[in-house]
C-alpha cells in the first residue's frame, strides 16, 4: 500500500516539473540556438531533438528509479525516498541544461562554419 502511494506522489510531483522545464527550455532555448546556428529550420530541428531526448532520458530515469525501490513500510520512508528521488531528478535536469549550454558554447565556431 505504501509503495503505491509513494509512486503516486512521485509521479504527481515529477511529471509536471519535467514537462514544465522541458517546455521552457524548448521555448527559450530556441533563441539561443538561433543565435548559434543562424538557420531557423536547423534550429527548430535541433531544438525538437533536444526536447525529445530530454523527455526520453528523464522518463527512462523515472522507470529505472522506481524499479530500484525496495519495500516501503512507513510514511516516513515514503517522504525520504520520494524526495530523495525527486532531488536526484532535479539535479539531473540542471546538469543536462548546463552540459547542453557548455557544448553549444564550446562548439559554436565549429557549428557556425559547418552551416555556412
């Protein structure tokens, strides 16, 4: 019973955060990608691929995370496990964001010269 409750809480809190952050990065990141790539069509394609990869990676992490949970016996274990898993996924989202920004920053000249 506690496991099902913890899954429900986990999904209720993580799915909206993942969708919100993905959509915001998609909308705001388009401007940054357009500045780097200089081509609207390529920018849209890259932005969509990044969004799909972001969703797939996070959903995959959620599936792996849930499969690794043990048996939960108390309400305090629910709080501990759910918020530990949520904090890990939030750090993963932040790490992905900074890796994408750094990759585009360091590869900017190479990307621009490729699409000229």
